[in-house]
C-alpha cells in the first residue's frame, strides 16, 4: 500500500500532467452538484432539493458500499439508485471497492471498473458509467491515461472553477461540506464562475441536519442552489456539462 506521502506526491504530479486537455468554449457559467460514496441522505434529501430547483446531480458510486452501513451513514439502496436514474440524475463511477487509484496497477484498476459497471448494469441495464471520481480525491498520474481511454472525465477535489483550458481527467471540485465552507465561501465560488464563465463543481457526501464531517446541511445546500438561481446558472450533471462544452 502506498503511504500518505506517496499519495500526495502522485496527486500533485497528476495535477500538472494533463491527460485530456480541453479548452472551454465561450459560454455562460454552469454548476454541477456531485455526491460521493452514496449516503442514503444524498439520494433522499439531496436529490429532492436539486429537483426542486430544476437541477440534477451526479452520484459517484462504489458498488461495494451500496446498502452498507458506515460510521457516518447508511449506503443507499438499489431502489434509490433506480429512482435517481429514472429521475434524470447521473450514476457515475468510483472504484468498486472504493480503493484509491494510487493503490491499483493497470490490471487491478480495469477489474475494479468492470466490476462496478457490472454491478450497476445488474440494477438497470441502461445505467452506463461515463464519468469517474478518484476515491478520497487522490489522483494517480499513472492511472490517468488509462482512465482517459475509459471515461469522459475524472473528478478530483482540488478547489476552484474549471475555466479556460481544463484537464478532463482532473476536474476541479470545491467542497459543499459544512466543516470546510460557509455561505460566504459558496458565494465566492459562484462569483468566480460568473466572472470567468467557467464550470463550477461542488462535491459532498451526506445531506442531513446533523451532517457527518464530510457532508452538508440542507440549509447550506439550499443556499448554494439559490445562489445558482440568482445568477441564472443552469444546474447540470457532469455528463450534461461535458456535452455543453463539446467534450
């Protein structure tokens, strides 16, 4: 297993070696809300809030976590995944076992991806996993070229707006997590997206009145949705955003 230091080095290298550069066309800014690891509250409260604001989210799921309890939440069910999919939310890919990319060689990564795809095909054959998020937000400079052949994009957790020339295999994403950002911080991200005409991505986990250290309250999420609405920014899935930028 890689050490934490080696993981940080790999992630830093991955930031600077672009596997899939793409120039954003001139366009109005947009925002995507993404959820990792699939807490049941993200598929419940989170998805319901998005739908009230005419938005849809992207859910990066690891098959091994479906329906399973953790220290902070219970994993969403197959029925919840089906409801998300049929409501127009995007089902996207983590590694099946939620292993970090830096711990996987090429063959192991391929097995993880195929196992995850098979898991969600068994839930509904029309679910295709087009986009990936690095578990724990740690990218691997060695796996990026492999992922570029398999997915339209891969998302990390480096904060900031995706603007100008972006790396589709290292999309920036900012936390929508109460422990890491407040309403003023959310507004600053939106203002930067408006100023640059860029693509803002938020990531989080659970959505609950008493969230985990990795989640947000409905109040903070509602604030972000209202911030998008005030700025007339469309709330789109990652797949839809990629379509809009021609990626």
